[in-house]
C-alpha cells in the first residue's frame, strides 16, 4: 500500500476537568464520596443539556473512570455533545468511528463528523476524509475525485503524494490522470530523490501513461531506496508492482483502511 497516513490509534485524553465548585460541607469528604458527588454533578449537568458535561460524561463511560464502563452510553453522550457543536466531541466521535477500536467502525458516522470539522478548518479531518473516500465501504461510496479534493486541501508532502498515487492507480478511469500524477511526483521528488514512496508513485505514473521502460527503471530505484530505510514491510508489494510493469500492466489499487 502506497499511502502514508501517519495514522496512529487515537489516544483519547481522559483527563477530566471536573467541577471545582466549593463543597457544601466544611469537613472534607472521603475521596470515594467526593468522586461520586462530582460524577453525579456531571450527570445532572449532562441531562440538562450542557455540552461540556455531556462530553465529560461520555469520556467517563468510555474509559470506565469514576463510573462503570459502558461504551455504548459513552458514544451516546459524546454524540450528544457533538450534535451541540462541541468540537472536541466531534473529533472524538469521528476518530472513534473511523478507527473502530473502542466502538464499532462506522465510516458514515466518521464522514459526518469529519465533514463538520473540515468546515471549521481542520486539516486532520480533510486527511481522514481523503482515506474514507479513497477506500469507500460501510455506507460510504468510494470516490477518488473527492479523495483527491480532500488530500489537496491538506497540501503537505504526504497528502500530495497520496494525490499522485490516486491519479495513477484509481480503479475508475474517469479519476485517473497519468500526466498530472507524473508532474506531481516529479515535483515531490525534488525535495528527496531517494524517497521510496515518491519513487513508487512516480513509477505508477509512468505505467499509467504507458511508459513501462521508465516505470520499470523507477520501480527498481524505489526498491533500492527502500532497502536503505528501516521499513522493509513494503518490499513484497514494491516487487509485485515491478512485475506488473515488466508485463506492461499499469497498477490499480483500492485503498484499504487500517485494520480494526
């Protein structure tokens, strides 16, 4: 797989900003009683529609901190906060739904909240949307055109490399453009001529325009460059693509999402 998502499993920060209101009693409560009192206060505020309290209560249920763990209830309360426009809740729900670790993966839900965050200027949301549209599935139709738009909106080296890859390898012909993929890959290569991913992208672009001699030569360079890195996990797929080009075949790929 040629994409470089820099995706790490989301670390949900469960540091709870609990209420600091003064105790009604002058004698300090035991720790357990104090925590129970604060949890009850958060639950009350959440039930009254306070988005911050809903978000905190959702995190409490998801983590099992101060309250019995219940991931379904946790997702419910975080969603309630997200629906009220709470940006952190929106990102939490988007990441949880995308990654499928604490709750079941749901790309439709991830798309919903990443789209909301994108409108607020979140490049991370654009990045994740790029992968959702490039892969499709689970209620979301694959659309390489939308994926390209989202990665272009991010605009960094990794995202533009993903654009080049999609333009060269998308299974749907209407979204492929070998000439653009070639120009973009050559431009990206200027910053690092030994980057194996960019060389891999460039080889796919050459294959897409039918220049298989250049594709073979470039893919061999990509394989050699990969040997100089610590990442050997992509050696097999790099060599498989080389065989494609040696047989005068361009490469096609539907991007899989990371494993749950």
